[in-house]
C-alpha cells in the first residue's frame, strides 16, 4: 500500500460512508471498495464493518487509523522539511486572527516582519478565538493568535501581550466622574458587547457572574468602532481591550479602569504540539518573541 491509499482510508474513516468518501476523493465507489479489500487482505485484518446501514471501524480499523494518521502526518512533515531546504528563507504562514486582534494590533506586527523577510508570505484567516484554536488543533492553520489561557497539552504557546479590559462610557454618565469603576457598579447598566463566541465577551460574562449578576446585553457587534459609537449615543456601556480603547476618537466616550475584579486580556500565539515547525514559522515566532511583553 502507498501513502495515497492511506489517505483514502482516512477519508473513509472520516465519513464512515464509502459513497461519500468516494465522492470526496473523486473515485467510483466500487474502485474504493476494491482498494480497501486489497489492503485488508494485505494486512490480514478487517478494518471496516460493513454489515449495518453505516460503516463502522472494527477494533483493528481503529488501531490502524490511529497509526495511519501518524504516518500521514510524518510524510507531510517530511515534505515540509525538504521544501524548507529547497526554498531557504521562503515560505507561507497561515495564521488565524480574531477580528479584534487583526484589525487593531497584529496586522502591524506582520507588516514589520515582512520588511525583514519579504519572501515569507501570510494567509490570514479571521475567526473568533475559539474557532482559531480548533483550526490550529486540526492543523488547518500553522499559527493562531488567541486570548489566554489555552490548553498547553495541545499547543505550544508564546505569551505575546498582557493587557486588561477597560470600561468605555459616555462622558455624561454618572460613573464617568470616578477614577475607576468596580464591576458590581455596572449591575444595572445596559451592556454593548461583542457577539457570542468572541473571547472578550466570554471574559466579560464570566467576570460579571463571579460578582453575582448576568449583564443585560442590549446590542452586539463584531466591529469595535460600532460599539464605541453606540456608547457615544448613550445606548449603554461597553467593556473592551485597552488596545482598542486607545483607538477611540469620539470626545463623547471616556475610558476608565475596571476593578474588583480587573479582567485580563492576554494574547497568546499558539501552534500544534509535536508538529514540524517550518523555517518561516520559526522566524515569525522568534520575531514575535522579541516584540512580546516580558511579564504580566
């Protein structure tokens, strides 16, 4: 059997359906079935139970698929190593950025990096932090920038920047006269937040619950400037990263520190554990480490 056939077995295991796998592989179902039968005869083991309505992996099949995944990844890593040698100081990095991170901060990091390494290119995918984690874990992305903490058993990590979330409020709001605001003081306020699935929102909701209330969310937007405009129009208050607060130009909006508790917003660069790190990735990780904050 060859690496192409191993890919075929993984595709069948993914769909648990010979017809769907054949369609995805652009093969006929009889051709795929015959190939599997030949592999089973070669291995002396039945990999798929075809007796029911749906295909199921046998015990031998489950063991085989686990090992095949390791083999296929090793072959892919080999190609990356050889490509690095053949194309020294070149490469492409696919990186996932939450929209808040990409639009406000990290794009500048990439631009600075490319002035030093013009032959290294980026493919940027903008998704929420949790989705970025999943894509990196499934090796659909080389790197991701997410909000910590993250599962260090699944990812290699580089803490990049340590910040806090801050309150933005209309300058005529009664709380605007204070030097800082405790979270509990916002119990009765209408909240304007990022949508569900955004790490910033999750951090805010969790922090509010730790002090005994669920915030009343009256407006959501994935665009930080719209959140600021809603605050400027007295529609409510918002809690967003300090980096974004510094970009708000409206004279109607004030930024105040949050206390009791303060809410951390720590950016972490992640990549899969036990995965080959290409020349391009190594250079970018090293560059980012030099720019990162040293300690919280």
